[in-house]
């Protein structure tokens, strides 16, 4: 059985036991969370709604992304970095 869930403005196809990395969700490791479910399915049968529960495994940070801006011939250069806060989730049940 699988489900399509939405969190952090993105959609993920998940099943029991999957681990996914999503944008930060508040909570400590071991906390159970309920995700917004768009649809569930098994094989070719698809139904709307359902419930997906997940457990927070860890709170981490993503890779650093460098933002570099330059305008040629104007002596203009800007360098900035960003690391996104992420949450690792383990799907415990799809109902």
C-alpha cells in the first residue's frame, strides 16, 4: 500500500518503512507526526484521503548552496551561502 503526502510544499509517494527527507518539521527525534494525505492506493485501486503517520528520525542540514552574483565591468561581486534545515522521517503506517 502506498500514499501520496504533501509537506513543505512538495509531494512524496511513500509506503510503510520508507525514509524520506523533507523540509524542517518541528519536533525532536522519536516524535510521531501525521502528514497531510492526498491519496492512497494499492495496485490499481486508488482512493482519496487516508492517514499517514511518521516518526522523526533526525533533524539535519542540507548541503551548502553558494549564491554568487556578478555584474561584469562594474566591480560588483556578492557571495552568499545557504544550508536548508531538513527533517528525516520514517513512515510507520499508511492507512
